[in-house]
C-alpha cells in the first residue's frame, strides 16, 4: 500500500473486494494515460482524508486486462465504487476532487 492506496491485481482483486467492510473506490488506469496520472494526487488526498471511510485502490489495466475486461472498462481512467462486494457506481474520465467526492458521497459514512 503506497500513500494509503491499495494496489489490486488479478490475483487479489476478488478477495479484496468481497472481504472489505469498507467501500472501495477502484481506479482502472495505465502508465501511459495522462488523465490517469492527473488523478493520482487527487486519489492520494482522498485516501488520506477519508481513511477508514473509503479505501482507494488502483488496478493497472495493461497488467490485469482480465479484470478490466470483466467490468467492461473501455476507456481510462474509469473508477468504480464497490460496496458489500458489488459494483455500485461507475465513473468514466478524470474528475476534480470536489466532483469525485460528490459522486461517491452516498457511499461514504458520515461517522467513522
């Protein structure tokens, strides 16, 4: 875990999603993707500020294309919010921090 961000792989994806009692925001990204890189500092800030309320995770689509394909990720960055082991929300494209927080607010508990 770097900067409070969980790194997902094909090997640990299902277990991580299914076993979490905390909502998980998964960023589907790639090294060559400019907008993905622009999201990194925003996701790092959210991971720190919302620790215990939401988990931020990243999955490299080039390295783990099977997972991206399973969730029909056609463009990146794509972010998916998982809660109770299920995908609850899908967001495509880079977003600013206020917009991203507003989109996932319904899944983040107000009390820790």
